[in-house]
């Protein structure tokens, strides 16, 4: 911790206090310990991936191509393309499918990221037309896809669905959906931002999951822990066309090696950890489910991330969590917000630090935090 970290004049808001206290916390239940920019840059500079002697990454060469080849191999696809954001990645490949099909109609769930988190870029920027697979808060099924009339450029499946608390379909359900897409001659695009995290629950490798899809998007900064960036993978011709759309969307960045080094580091060190994280998510959920007024979804979790709902106000919970962290060094469930149904909701992200928590530990600290949040609400 630096002198600036300790200086009260530089620490004013609850967000700043949470960051500082988390830096020196003894136990972190969800997510990871915050770092300074200098620490992150030093880690990148010491990486073997940064020491390789290769062509400069001018507009996508050198180390960028190395990452593309590696991800393509992991997904069992002929080619992959690096893009600076997942939003751009998915719209680029969906534009490819739309251009090929001669229709802008894309079968997609209304809770998919393209529909709720991208300021309507799907339609406004890319000219795509969403066709809702279902309005139900669940994974779409083969029957949903079969029931849609009219031409479709592609069908989208999100593995897992973030807005439902990271819910996966069964392997059999996913397979039936993919089969229905093939029977209709529709390319299946998989939003696999967390495909790596999904392998444990589905009991299949990322390549086996991707084998049922025509194109796959993967993130490099979620479970992989990189700085930013995404890739799409598919046949070489599809990826060549997506490269053109990357240029059209302004995604040809002059230098990208810091983000790419971080992505390669994550692939080197984190892929093997994800099954442990996913297994331990069940213990964390068990401890949370034992507390009155809390509800975990899905229960048990499908991946190493899930959502928890509470009947207390989000502000009171955040204040109570911060008080407990500063007093004890234990960071419980944090960053609560108010969900669409009025309940407080938080996202649990299980990483290495969470493995030290047993279900009993989670429940013990939770009882204290919830009691304090109740007091704050009543005062």
C-alpha cells in the first residue's frame, strides 16, 4: 500500500474506500484483488509472452497473429480474428452472416448482450433485425428456433446467459438447438464470452462446444483476466469477411500488444484453474443460500459466476460490506445494485482468493453483514 492509499485526503468516496481496503484485505470472497496500473504494467513487462522476438504488431501482425492461431486451435476452428471489443466482434461476424444470407434477420434472445447493453447498435449501426427466440427468461430451445417463420441470417446462443445469472443449457439441449439450425440451413453463432468457464458444467472442451457452431466469439478479459479484447473464430472465408467489417467499424488499432500479451498470459495460467473455480462456486452458493433473505441463481451455479438476490436495499448492503471489510479485512459479497424487480442483486465471481472460503465462512460473515445492513435500513 502506498502513502497515497493511506492518505485520507485522497480517499473520500465509498468506491475509493472499497478499492483501498480490498488492496490489503485478508480474504476476498468475490473477484480479485485490485492492482495499480504500475503493478499491471510491470507484470506484463516480465511476461515471457512480451519477450518473444517477432514481427511488430502493426495493425494486427506479429503477436496478434500468434494469439489468433492459438485461439483458433483451442476452439478447433480454421481461423480466428482479434478485435478490440466483444461488441464489435459479434456485430462484425453477424454482419457477415447477414450479407451472405441477404437478410438482416437474426434469431436472438431479448436478454442477449446485443439487445440490452449496446445502445441499440445492433439495429442502428449494423442494420440488423432482431427476431426474438422467446420472451421467457430461459435459454432458447430447438422448438423456439423451429417455430420462427421467415428467413434468418443466423441464430445466436449465449453460453452462458449473463442476464439470468449465467445459466447454461444442458449439453443435449444445446445439441438439439444446433441440429435445428443445421436443418434450417441457418448458421449458429455462439456468444462464448465465457466458453472457457462453461466447459466444466457442459462436460466438454471448448473445441467440442465450438464444433456445433458456425462462428464463436470469445472474450479475453473475463475469466482469462486480460486487459481487453475479443476474438471470433470460424471458417477462413468467414473470418476474412469479418476482417473487412473490423476495418469498417474502426477496429484496426495500430498497436495492441499490451492487451494481447495479457490475453496470452491468461491462456497460459488460467484455463486450468477454471474447473476448480466452478466446483468451488457450489460451496459459496451453499453458504449464501443458508442465509435468510438471500436467493442464489442458478442454484447450484453453472459456472464460476452467478447472481445472488437480497431483500435488503443495495445501498445498505454496500455500506455494511464496506464497514466489515475495513474492520476485519474480509470482503464479502460487494457491489450490490438494484435489480429490475426492486431487489438488491450482486454478481459472485469465484477466483483463487475465494477458494479459502468455506460455506460456513460465507454464512458466518454474511450473518454479520446482513444484520448490520438491516440496522442501517431501520435507522
